[in-house]
C-alpha cells in the first residue's frame, strides 16, 4: 500500500472566492521554501483565473502560522530555490551573507512583496498563532479577519534581529506601538490588535470562516478592474509613506544582525531554535 504526502498548500474555489490554505498543521504551518513556492503557485493560479475575484489565505489546524521553519524535519534551508522574485543567485554552496542575503531576498522579502502586488483583493483568515514570519504572510494581504483566539508576536529581537524581513511594523500598528511590540516580543491578542488597526475584524472562532467568506462574497460583487485599481492606489499611497524604502533599509539591518550573530558565535540565529523561542515566549 502506498501513501502520499498531503499537499503542503491546498487550493479550493467557492464561487468567486479562492481559498488558499497552508497545510502543515503538525508544525503550526511553519513556512519552509516548499510552502513558499506552493503558495506562489496558488496565488498565480488565482490571479490568472478570471472567475476568481477574491483570495482568502488560511492556515489549517489550530494556528495560522508559527513563522519561518527553523527546526522541523521538513526544513529545507539548504535546498535550491527557483528564483521567481528576482535574479539574485542561488544561495546553495555560498557562505555567510552571500548565502543568507540571497535566500531571504527571494523566499521571504521578495515573495511577500510579489503577493502584496497580486491584483485581486486578499484576505488573511487568522486563528491561533500568527508569529514572526506568519505576520509577513498576513501583512501582505489586504484585509485581516481574526478569530477571538488569535495572537500576534514578533519575538526575533531575542535573537538580536530587528524584526522580520517584511518590516511593515510602523505602518501596520504605528511607530510607537511597533517599538513596544518589538522591544518586548509580547503577544498581542485579537482585541488589542483590532484597537491598534492591525486587523479589520475580530469574530468568534466558530464564526471565522463564515464571516470571512461573507466579506469576500461582498467584495466579489465589485468589478474586477475597479478592485485591482483601488488596491494599487492604496498600495502606491502606502509606498509614498515610505513602506517600500523602509523595508529596504531595515532588510540591511536584519542581515547585519545575522552576520553579527554568526561572527560572535551561535550561528545566524544567536543559538536559538524553534524550541528555545517557544519556551521563551511561553515563559
């Protein structure tokens, strides 16, 4: 009897809405490169399908996403990527910044920027944990609807790193709270996230899927081009407020931190792994 591995990302269409679901629930949907490219395939599919008007991004199981994969058996940091978001060389076989900068430019910052520009409205449907790299996946969506059990955190300052690669913090939650969010690494629960403007709506866990699809169906009644141009208009305004340039500048600081960690010992993550980061957060 043969068994097949479950799809790492699933795709389903419900009327005019495409549901794209991260499917590594045993690892809280930790994002490896295989998931990155499977998400990209799904988003391309939805973008190319004229019958799709809105895209919902979800995570299977109890949590939306625990962030980048830094310790599961499926971690694929040393495998080649496909180089879809830019022309930078493959990171495999390179050392130090020559490797890390290439990989993170592609699979983290570059991919999230691509997905932000997808010309159809996207809604992140968030339950449970949305941590570090999980924030990037939610933040590149246009809207976020959170369950009442959702929480958000970016604890990577514990590694000496000034936030995740897609550094949207000051624009998503305002600069003063962004500092508190990063300085403490504390969890921000759904009700506080709503008051800060980090999410659009908070609903009960039981009503999450129904509420998201009700919203998506309402949006899908609008003309496709009107939605695309409106999305582009708001994104351009946000970039005029410094989002893109700010990300570029912080990406350099991010890699300065990685390089410092590797130079002084303990590797680019300052000796941390998934377990130590979770233990520190839970403590």
